[in-house]
């Protein structure tokens, strides 16, 4: 499972009716990132549409841990809002075969705040800007250079740093995002579940089993400070600090 280029689906949307706004995380150092769209274009007198490709250079907005946050926008026709496929590419890596039909109509913020429309241009800067993500009107979590000692949470055993994917989540019982995320907040939110994990500084996921495969990752991969407690580490992009309940049987059957 590649983690060099990752669509951030909750922060991507088709806003204003026809404007596609895409946010992605690209593992640094990224020299370029492109939004590649496959568009269906009607043809006069022919039932089947023509397929056309458009490439949009994405704007590097900030860095978050080992990732660069990039954004791009494109105006779709009304016929293309639900039918457009797109890839995000950077060098030889890509997050491909995405669909506008799977996106919402409002882009969420990386820290769980209110939704926003993207206002980014379609050019890319070769160096990171400040750590304030203007496209999401919220300050991004900062990252630490090393992982802390083994986390301890009453009632749970720490499992380690594990891989995750925005397109194939490991824990799918329920999830939330908060600008005040920490271990206690996520553990409380996931009460009754066997597993919970914190990710990307502000995200929390719960589940009684692994919906999709995951593998153990180096502890240093989980390097993003929790948005609600800078002394704690809450995973990173596609990296999760995973915990397991000490209870014999989960009380939440979902």
C-alpha cells in the first residue's frame, strides 16, 4: 500500500455546484504535484461522450510532518460533477481512480473545524509556505522530530504505530476529528470498542476489528503532535497510534 501520495477525501469536495477542490498529502520532498482529470464531454449526434484529459498543477500550501499539503481546483460542467474521474500524481507515485461522485459538497478542515471552499490557485511553489493552511482556515498540527515514550492510557494497551489509508480505513466503526484531540478524547469517544487510533494530529478512529489490512510501522513515522496536547503524538499522514481495550468483550457491537 503506497503512502507517497494520498487524497484527503474529507478535505476535498465539489463546492459551489461545479468547482472541484482537491486536497492531498504528498510525502516530502515533493517537486511537483498534479491533478489529472478524465472528463466526459458530450459529442454532437453521438450518444457516447468523448473522454478528455486535463492536467492541473497543484499548489503546495504547507508541510505537516513528512508530508506536503497540496491543493488544486477545476471548474466542471454540470454534466461532469458526478462523472469525473481523477488522479493525483507526484513523480512516479499517484493516488488514482478517484471519483467526484464520492466527494461531498463542503470541504472539511484538517483540524475538524468548519467547512470551507478552496481558494487556491493552480500553480505550485517549490518550497513550503507557513504552517497555516489557508485553504482550510485552520492552523495545522506541528510535528515532532522523535516519538515520545510508550503512551499509557488507562484501560488500553498501546499497540504501536500502524499504517492506514484514506481510501481503505483500518478502523471503520466510527470516526471524528477535533482541534482538541488527545488520547483521552479519542478513548472516550471510542468507549465500548476494542480498538481506537489517533491519526494526522486531529483524527480519531474506532473499531472492533480491522476492516482493511494494516502493518506495523516505525515509531518515528508517527510524529505529528496531537492538536489538543502537544506532549502527545497522534500518528501522521496514513499513520496511526493504535490502542486496544483491556476488556474481554467489546460493549459496542458495531
